[in-house]
C-alpha cells in the first residue's frame, strides 16, 4: 500500500507518482467502498486517490464548458523556479522543492497579466481534475456578492431574513457579513478538538457529506447545522468554520431560487473560456459542498483567480468580479485584532503557514488579505489560490501534503520584483 507518512530524512520515490501511474481495479474499488472522512483529513493514501476521483465517492453536479476555450498564452519567466524559501525540508528553490521526494506537490502554476509565467506538474497531468478542498470556499462569497450586486441581498441583514429554514435556530440572527467573514460566534468550528469529537456539529456535518453514519443513521446537512449553538459574540473575531460557508449555500439557494450549482454555472462558469468542467461535489441529499469538494484542472482554478485581476477579459466573456466586489475584499474593514483574536489563533495559524506577518486580516472566505492588497485561500492537504490584483498575478497549486509548507513560496514569488 502507498504510504504518505512524511519522513524528512528519507530519499524515497515520490509517493504522488502513484497518481501518474494510476490505480488498479482492486485499489479503485476498495477506495470507493471504504473511503472515510478521516482518510482525507489525515492525508492517508486514500486522499491521493480521492483528490483526483472525488466524483466516484460524492454525487457530483457537472458544470460544462459553454464558451470556446480562451487559451492562456505563455510568457515564461524561468527566474520564478529559482526563487528560494525556507521549509522544513531545508532552503530550496521552487524548482527543487516541487520535485523533492517529500514535497507531495502535484501541480503549480503562475499567471502574470493573464499569461503562463511558470507551470510544473510533478504529480499529475495538466488536464487532470483535482480536488480544490477549502479553496472552494471563495466561490461561496463570489456567489453572495453577485446577489448583493443584484440588490437582492443586504449583507448587514441577518441570514434569517432570507433563509426560512434558519428560523428558530442560532443562524437566524447571524448577519450575512459575519457569515461571509467567518465570525458567526457559533460552536461549529474547524479545529482539532471538534474534528476529534464525533458529537460536534463539524464532525457530524463532514460525515453527513460522505454518507457516513452518526449513531446508526446518515444525517442531513441542514439538520446537523441547525444544532449549532452560540459560544461567542458574532462579528467580534475571526474563527474558521466550514459550517459558516455552508450557511451561504443555503442563502444563495433561498434568494436565487436555484440550486447553488445551477446559479454558479449560470452566473460564472458558463461565462468563462475554461478548458474543462467544474465538478461540484454534493452531499447524499443533494447539497453542494461549497466549503470543500470541487474539482477541476489547475489552469481552470487559476482562471477563477484571474476574475479578480485586470486580465479578466482574457478568460471571461463578461466582467464577473466588479470593482466594488474587489474593494470589499482588498479593503475589508476587518482589522488585525479581528484576525488574531479569535478561536484557537485561526489567524496566527495562517500567518505561520505563509511565513509572512504582513497579513492584515481575513474576509469574504479568503484566509489572508495582505497589507499590500494581495489575498490568498488555502485548502486541506495544501491546495491554494493566491491573487494580486495590483500586480495582475495569480498563483494556483495542488498537493497532497498536510503541513502546507508550499505556501512559503507565495510571498517570495509575489514580492520578488519580477512582477513590479
């Protein structure tokens, strides 16, 4: 069996080579039958398989390409690969890190002014679909912001005003802006203690999404969410929560009258000149799991990042992210006290992974908004999307590695001077 445990001193064949070599019929059947949430959250061997095959475990809504492909031209900058960062594997150039036997990197792309400046696929083919993990969360805020632009949502109103299912629950009086900024004050959080507690709302929701039983039955996502309880003042501090993201899914569906996937397809994906489909993975009861499971190829994830840059017209038939939407991210009124004062040091954890203390805050589902206006979203097992609107720069990557050390290269690239 493939082993993904990390041995810093070993120089062994790269485990992600298995993703390129492929899986036997017996291995595939075993993963389909026996895959568990804990396989994914602990980066077990099955996670490598799931990253490329989530549609074989989850129900999946397919958003097809509707426009002709808008090809990304190449303007390679070899200097990007020479940029170094200090990781727990040592000080390595990006080129050396990506091919290191213990990097677990699968794909890495840098776009500048809408052109491919750097691209590497050490653990996948360029057109392979791959799991986005929590990078998907930014799609939830994008969808809500589109409805704000339509005049159909007031972000200072409560979820209960728009979502009848939230009436009578702790979600009823949560402001939409606080759900967008992960500051609900509820006990449904992403942290080690809640992951380890099978009774927690977070653990139960994750199991419900994969059809795993709790006390002998498979629960519905909404029923689990309604059990959340207030433990802190909403809007006060940042506290990372996948359950908060899912509240936005129910908000979009209630206001638009469409399924989340149909709404996003109509308003975003169908306008883009992507290379392939977007797979939106669903819970057994048909709810889009926008806090995590979506899949596409890497360049199409990078195209999502381009929507936030001046080069948006190179990959979309219309402007989707308006200047006002961009301003609400880059100039969020949330400050560093908001970012650092929340549960279990959520903000501090993200800064440590990035190796950069110039993070100003988090907002609208993005993990880090830097003082220079750049912003970043990470995902479980080291997926990521970095956007610098001012530099017209996008970095996207896929991996199967739980410590997120690949993030150390992001600010080194963005501040290298190559894009000034």
